[in-house]
C-alpha cells in the first residue's frame, strides 16, 4: 500500500479523496500550505537573493504566492500575492505600490495596506527571514 491507510482513503470520500491522494504524494505539509512556510519551509531553497529585490521596489513570486518588497535599503517585507478584492494574483511592484492587474487595486509596499481600491482589505503579511543574502520563509 502507498503509505495512506485504506480507512483514511475510504473515510475521505468524494472531493476529500483527491486531497488525501495529494497529501500522500507529499504535495502539502501538515498545515496544507504546500510546504511554503514553517519548519518545512526551512529545508526549501531560498525564495530570493536580497540583490533580486530592488530598493523601493519588489518582486512577485507567483509560483510561491508571495510578493517581496524592499521599502528601504535592507528592510524586506513580504505579503500574499493574492489580491483581497477577488483573488487575482498581483503582477508588479511599481512606484511604491503593489499592483493588481484585474481591477487596478493598489497596496502599499511597506505594509500591504490598500492605497486605492476596489480592494478594501490589506494584503496579508507573510513571514520571511533574511540570512546573509538569502530570503526564505520565516
């Protein structure tokens, strides 16, 4: 058997069956976040190098669901890249704001707060840590 107990698969049923099968493949950690943070995140490759994030700008890591900014030299911030309006992925950091291309919501790159809508909620912060020249989930 593949490491998933038969009773687990049977109990999962319906849509839960797909989740159980994916979990058995190691696609998510215990928190179900795809291994993007916490203790599991420490073993992963760094998100970026500090030199990849321009001062006064940022970088969207769409495949990781995160946007990393550097509002001031040496100060790195990270936020979910999912717009709080309708869930579109933000596309860029420009002129001090994180921009969502779907409906042009804009978020402050230093704290994720809304600078113009239609979004009404801030981008949730993501924990990161900087060690040397590497940025990783914290």
